[in-house]
C-alpha cells in the first residue's frame, strides 16, 4: 500500500480510527433493495443439496427452479449513507439472459428518499459484475474493496493454464474459472474509482465508521470476499454478498452459489454471522429466493418498487422515519 | 417401483377413441411443421439487440432468434479474438491499478502496457479480415471501433512514463471503458450467455 491509493487508504483509515476514538457506535437504519432477479434458475445449480428430484417428497429436493434476487444493502448511519454491494445496471446492450425486474439503483434510492450523490461509501462484498456494477453512478462514494480480491483476479489472469486464466472460455458460457465474472467494464469501474482517489483497498478487517466493520471472508466466494457488520435496533446484522448467497443455506449449513468458493471458508463465514449476531436470522443474503417474504423474516417488511423490483425495510434507527410507502 | 409393474396385454382394437387420437396427432404434426417453417424464417432474420431474452440463465433455454450458419461462423471466428481482447483489456486495467497501488513504477507500467498496443492492433487486423454477414455489419464495426479505442487507450497510458502526468491514465480509462461497453454490445448479439449470475 503505497503512493496515492495508499495515501487515500491511510488517510481514511486514520480518519476512521480518529472517528472511532471520538464517536460512539450508533445504530443504523437498513433497507434491502432488489437490483434485479435471475429467473428460473435450477435449484441444484444454485445449491447442490437442493437439487430437484422428480417425485421426491423431501422438502429439500422438491423444488425445480428458483428466482434469485440480487440484493443490495442500503445503510444509513447518521450522515453516512453506505451501500453494501452495488448490483448491476441492465442496459440495452447488457441485459443478462433470464433477468427480470431490473432497476437502476439511483432510481431505487430515490424511492427511499435518497439521492445517488448522498451515497458516501460503497462496500462491495466481492467484485463480480452483478455486485460491483453502477459504481460510476455514485460519484461521491468511496469504494471499499479488499486488496486480496484484486490480487486474486490478477493472479488468475496471469496464470499460464487457460483453464484457470480465462475470463470466459467458450462461446455462450462462463466456465467458472477464477477470472470469470469480472468483465472489463466492471474492472474499469473499479479502476475509475481508484483513479479518482475514491477507493480504499482494504487489507483484512477494518472499521469503516464506528460500529460498522468489514470482516474478511477470503475465498468464501471469491479470493477477497468481505462481510459487513452493522449495528441496528434489532441487533447486529451481517451482510455477506455471495459468501451468504442463500439465507436458507446459512440456516441449514449447506453451500450455495459455489463459484470460486472454498466451501470450508464459506462455512467459516456462516459461523462468523452466528458468532456476531447470535444466530442466523440477522444474516443478510445476496440471492436468497425467499427474500421479501415471511419465510425470510428479516426481509418480510417489503413492498414493490420500480419495474416490479422489491424493497424491504429491515431496521430503523431512533428518530429515523419509515420509507415504506 | 410402479414403472416396473407389467399389465396383461390386450388384443389391439381400433375404435372411435383411437381414430380421434389419430386425427389429433396429425393436427399436432401439422402445427409442429408450420412452427418449424416459421422458425426457419426467423433464423434468417438479422440478429438485433432488441431480440427477446427470456428464460433462466442457468436453464439454458434462451428464447431468441438463432444465428444463421453464416452468423454462427462469424461468431465462432470472432470468439478467440474477443477472448484475447478481454484478457488484454483487463491486463491493461491491472497495469494501471498496480501503478496506482504503488506495486510498480511508471516504467514498469509502460513495460506491461506497451506490448498490448500491438495485441490490440493485430487483433483489429485479424478481425477486419473476417467474412462478415451483412446482418452483423453493425456489430463488426462496433468491435473494430472498440479495438481502436483499446489501442488508443494503451498508447495514452504509456505517455505517463514520459511526463508522469496522471491525466493520461484518466483519459485512457475513459477510452477503455467505452470500448468495454462496445464489446458488450457485440457480445449481446453474438454470445448472449457470455456472463452468468455470479
């Protein structure tokens, strides 16, 4: 960590430390926003233990396909407005086969009464395109990404065996190689944040503001996955991006969305949530099919937003008004 | 187990039910034939960005017009160039990132980026020699344009080795970003399943 980014990092880390010394951790208000939904995904492709078995009476194997939301956390702590993940933006040229209910995040924030310019920080759980998109739409936000994530991409990219290094290996399919999932556009957006001096390359654990803590979860989905602990009136929450792809998986100790995942590390990330929150109820999952329903109680206080996308109000800090229409 | 249980055989007898079933099957066959003819016509239609994209990403049943054989050939020939370019584009981005992170100095960054100029130029030369179906001319031009942008971005980036001005990186990133959008536009037409939910 040297030069400019290093300077930014150190400066902000110092600011964070100073803040921690002078300010008390406060409860934050939290909402969940559905950036888009991937439709009709075979359950077994998402969670191998939940693969559909025709005729099976087992609740674990009786569901053929599921719809996967892409969830983004909106976290307001005093004057700080923090996003956990930034979803992705559907465009005329990047539609993503099988996607419905996509909505631009700035417009969704507007529905909550926020402007894109209000966002001060974006903590990405990892750098995949569907979790670290739209960064340029938040010009004032400082990006927090693990240095390990960037190192992991670069390592894979330069690996001599193309089965490892390929960004995509065959027409029509990304073959789950370690470099897969990071299109040039997404990386250029991350690089853009670095160039504009609005990036913190996190190394391990970090307190972003008092009480709001980044926890590394390396290889729990990608090389530099990271969790975010947030204090709220209903107890601590832990956001997990794709390390916590499925809330049911955390509850039932099953792996989910195993991309470049070390499944042991994914379980350790689950354990982290149990330890921090005292159970699994307050673990916030990125793609849980039950999101925004009573079956995932944390997210049940929900409503329909733009283009059929859903939103949920999870917790309100003292004095914070409800944003639910 | 029920599938293994056998039932006693009966002598075949043609009745009204069987005749009705036969008529139904013939009708269904006619509908299927008509559908195949229609699909055949659709397949020759130009691929457009407004093609309907439905069906699950993992499900493998995208509902969009298939490429014609000529378009398939073009897509297949362009793919290795596209794959190489994506990797090179990301390598260029990482050269900039490594410099900004202080892992390499500007001379080392130049050493990493300068060879990419030739990669982008050669790729453009190779792509321009491909036989392009008229229906994909727009995508072809977009792809060549993207390669030109990437090449220009690499040239711009290495200028920092000479004068140390970071504006070169900013300018190069803008070009690279625009190129990445154009390659996505081409990909949307030729390889709609290129990126999966991650």
